[in-house]
């Protein structure tokens, strides 16, 4: 591994930790000094997103299950930082094998396939973490930093620049930030907005005067048609719902039906609930996004229902009912 790759790995770890203002100034100077620095940093950022933590699964005892869930959510960032700090060399090596497929320019398109996650530094030093089966169109100018979320979900860590707003459009929904971190997920009729740092302002183009302000730990579904928006403050839930950034699905009393829908977002081998009667059963636990078979076995143990794991699909419940 080259010295440049080592430096890039260290910068990624530092900037995702407790970086000071002096650190960021030093990084900007290092980043701009050599095009090779930029390429190495982008590869290291990709590796950072690909790091996944140990699987957590708890069921049976509700109290122990909740404790395991809390540990999963609250220690996510520190666990990632420790792993990267101790294994920066390994992470940089992994980065070399990660295909990014983007260009540093004013306008670019970033797309992910089924099960693919990408972390892409943008021209303004912001970072876009793009979830499975998603697409964004980025247009940077001297007056506006604009990202169109065509489909799917993305989390942004926005570089501070009060002079140039950062605006995400998701259909008729708009989300505006200056320097903050938040996610947007398109859904039928609107978009989910979750804030992990700072403040964002969101609205629909059908009623630009009615704007909703969200600060860190808050979440809301923004409907495309003007109506009352329910804003909730649930920091742990926000982090849990963004566990996909570390390739995890973390469940906190979601129904089996909802959990299956999440796994099917990431995998070609789809899960089928053969018995509709069990779809409302609730689950608690943490799983890797690309291990639907592990999830199915856990469901078998927790709910005592038959599970059939095949090469093309996984059936939960009575197999005959799915035919």
C-alpha cells in the first residue's frame, strides 16, 4: 500500500471522528495538493462505508433484546471509528477493490444497483452515502448546490458554505441545508427526512410558505400535498433507520411484513411470507443487509414457524400457501 493510500485512510478516520477546525484546514490543503490525493481519498471513503460490524441478534427475552438493540444503535459510530483506526491499512486495501464509477465535476449522476451502497465525496467536500437501488443527479454551481433524488435513499454530510445553499429535491419535496447531516428517502406520495446533525428546512413545491424545520434527532414524512406534518424527536430511531450505512438492518418491534420489505430492498433472493397471519408479528434484532437466510433462521427460532431457504427465494410460513 502506498504512502498516499495510508494518508487517505487516516484522513477518512479523522474526519469521521472528532476532527477539529485545524484538521479540516489541513485536510483541504492535502486534498488540493495532488490529484492522486483526491483519488486515494475517494477510495478510502468507499471502504469506510463498506465496513460492517458484527451481527447482533436478540430474541425471546424482551429486556435483553432491547438492551442489545440499544447497544447496536448507540455504539455504531464509535465501533466504526475504532475498527478503522486499528485497521486503516486493511481498509485502504479493500478500497482498491471497490468500484465507484463517478467523476469529479460540476454535474454528475450516481446510481447504485440492488444491494450496492456507495459513499461518494462531492466537489464541495460534502459526502453522499447512496443506499441500494438509488439514483441522484448532482449539479454544483457558484450559487446553488442541488441534488435531485431520482429514486431510493441517500444520506448527506454537507460541507458548510453559508453562501451556497445545499438543496435536495425528491419529486415535489425540497430539503434545504447549509452545513449539516441528513437523509432523504423517496416514498409514494412524499419523502422521509431524518436529521443526524444540524438543521434542515423542508417543504413541498405546492405550498412553499408552509415550511418545516427539523433539527438533529428529528424525523418526519413530508407529503407532496399540503397537509399537517408530524415531526418526532427520536434520536435512537433515526440512527437505527440509518443503520444501512454500515450494511445493517436493525429492527425495533417492526412487523415481520416490514422487516421482509427491508430485506427485499437489498437482495435478488426475495423473501416471501406464505402465511399472511404471521405478517404482523413483531421482531427485535440486528442483521447484515445481505444475509436474508440468517434473518429467516432467526424468525424460525423466534416465531416457531417453518422456513424454506432456496436458491431463488426464501419462504417463511407454510410453503403450500405461497405456491
